[in-house]
């Protein structure tokens, strides 16, 4: 849910800087179906009915869906901000793979939200000594926020990239609507002789 706040912050910042919302719809994403499919697979995978019955298939399915999203995102490196998204996603994938298909969550971060890891499959796990610990879910959103959750440094990098993508698209759209000093209004030219 950290990314949701990055999207909202990007939209707000884009508007404050004079950007246009229509620019977001014009972002030329390639392989967007693969990205959305991978993210949707994770939503389904971590839904209560599926998570309770998935068993040992959970970790490989989580890794596969995360790889699919990362591969699709890398197809868009030419879009400003996407290299940050790729870097953050690679950090998260490294932590997930290094910890057997789970993203370790720091117990103190979970406790600050009044949560613990349940018994059904979840992307989060509490591991005594996680591999690549600095890349795991070591941070927590403020408890009062809707959808508050734990998050990683990779999520912060992804969020920054998402904001750059959104703000950049909104500002490009605004610039394309404003005529520059080189633009000639043909209605003000004298008629041809």
C-alpha cells in the first residue's frame, strides 16, 4: 500500500507544479498487461481464501509474479523514473529470493501497527536473522493512515520512481498545451498578396 501513497503524492505534486492529469493516461507503458497480471496474481495469492490453501506453492508463485512485474517494468526504461522503479523492485526481489520466497518483516515494525504475521501464506514473514536484512520490510507507515503497512527501502525507491513518472508525464502534458515563443498564430499573419 506504500505505492498507493506514492501515486497520490505524485498526482498532488504534479498538480501543484501546474501539470495536467491527462498526461498520466498518455504514459507509453509497454507490456502493461504483464505488469497488471503479475500484480493481480499477487492480490489473489494473498487473499484470505487462497493464502489459507496455497501451501508450499506460495513462495514460488510470489517469486514468479514478482519476476514477471520486474521484467515488464524493465521494458519501459526509457520513461523517466522507471529506472528507479526497476532498482527498487530489484532490491525487493533480492530480499524475497534470499529469504525463500518471503519478504521478512521486522517484528518491531509490525508491532508498531498492532500486527503480527498470520498462519496462512503471506508475502511477509518474521525471520530471526533474515538475509539482506536492510532490504526487508524494516519500516512502518504511521498507524493512523488507511492501509498502513510495513515497507522496505526498495518500496521507497519504487515510490520515488512512481512519483517521478507521474509528475514527469503531467508536466510534459502541460508543456505540450502551452504555445512557446516560437509558435506563430496564423490568424495574426497578413493575408498572402
